[in-house]
C-alpha cells in the first residue's frame, strides 16, 4: 500500500516538474530572457491544473504581460 502511494506521488511530482520545464522552455522561446522572479514563481507552483492553465497561456503569449500569473 505504501509503495503504491509512493509511486503515485513520484509520478505526480514528475508530471509537475515536466510541466514547469515546458512552461519555462516556451517562455524562453516566445519571450526571450526570463526574469528570475518569473522562473522562481513557476518553480514554486504545485497545482497541476494551474500549471496546465499557465501552459496554455504561455503557448500563445508574445510577451510576459499576456500571461495571468494569479
């Protein structure tokens, strides 16, 4: 039981980290240099649904102001 919970948590953490990396990569492609404050903000995010929403915004953003951070 504990092993399965650990596996599930590991998978979830891996998905969250992958989404963070995708967001930062897309920001780098679309916007250019990413300010440290933005990078740190993304790195602290834990909600998969929030990361999904942010990923959609970043995919179409032309500048940082196009993104709703809250």
